C-alpha cells in the first residue's frame, strides 16, 4: 500500500489517483483482491464499492450510474459532442454512432444504408435510405445527449421505441 500525499489515506498499489481525494499518486504494479467491486463509468477500471474516485483515471464514482462488467454493451458518461455526432452521421450514415463508441449500432446503420443504396434501383430505395439516414442523425444526437447526462446507452437499435 502507498500513502496519498494529499489526504494521507491508503492507496492501492498501482493506482494512479487516490480513491478518496482524487489526487495523483506514484504508480506501481497493482495487486488487488476485491470481493465487492464496481466499474469506472469513464475507463471501465474495476475498484471496490467504497472508492470515491477511480484509481486509474481519477473520475468521481459517487452519484454516477455504474455499468458492471459492461455486459449489456451500455456506454455511460461521455464528453463527446452530440452535435458533432449528428454532423458525422449526416455526412456518413453511422459515423456519429462510431464516434460515440456505439460501433455495433453504427455498423448496422451503415449496412442498412448500403442495402438501401442497392434498392435505389427500385424506387423504394430512396425512401428507405432517407429513413435510415434521418434515423442515424437523430439517434447520434440523442445518444450523445444521453451519454453526456450519464444515462446508459445500449449499442443496439431498439426497434420497439422507434415510433
């Protein structure tokens, strides 16, 4: 164990930041055995339930929704711009989702746009492409806003809530 220079509390070996005050500490290889853990919403680092600041990146952990193991592919807390995500999806369908870290959703939308492109040989392709393109822009902005506000965002397309 290392002692924090700022607050004097014990810090796990290998931690970059104090779990109680968030100040930076000297880093060594970490050896931990924690039974009750939570995960940092910013970097995914595993830490004990009593930790107030992530030892890896220094992000406050209290009052922030936690995503355990990220098994549901949800992304929480992002400082990425929702407006930029919408602009990227305007330029290339699905690019805004990829920018936000929702890679699976971005690829699904991109493939749907390609399929719609092939369907443009038949009139219906123009309609489906506009729907996919509009949804990609809308979803990129809304997903970015949710992530900015700490609301978990799934990396899937929820067809039930489209309309």
